[in-house]
């Protein structure tokens, strides 16, 4: 299986502390990217004032798939992401190769501290 056994877990299952999609994640970058996509999607939908139903209509992506991405229960595919990006006219894929390297040598996504603590 591509990705080994790590793909058997859902992206949100890699949460170490906090709440999805603003949680602190362990070092599995694929899960961090999944979280960053879910966060970007949620924030874009909020900026555009779109519900999952409205975005489903605009993008051709099933409403349940959108809800599952937001909840971190699926690994979204490229066809789905590009369809959502086109409908939103925004990039959802993070620039994960530019994330800072931490003391453990792994790259970790920066998450605003006000979001991690549940504020804002």
C-alpha cells in the first residue's frame, strides 16, 4: 500500500494536542498537510460565505467529501483539491517545503498560537 500503514489512520488521528484543524500534530508531514488543507478550506469557505452544500454545487465535489476533508477523516485526492481550488479561486495546498525545521529536525507547520488555544 502506498504510504505504508500510516495511510490507514485518518489525518486527524495524528493530533498530539489541541483541536483539529488547529491542533499540534506529530511529525508525519502527510497528516500535517492534510490538516493545513482542511484549515485552508475552512477559512476559504468562511471568507466566501459558503456552506458545504454551496461549495459542493460550485465545485462538483460531493458535500460529504467536503465535510470529511474539514473533519480530517479522509486523505483528499488531487482531483478533489483542484476542483475545490477552482471553485474558491484560492490555493488550498500548503507550501509545506517552506515550513520551519524544529529541534527534532522535522518540518512542522506553523499554527497561530491564538488558534491553538481555542481563541479567535
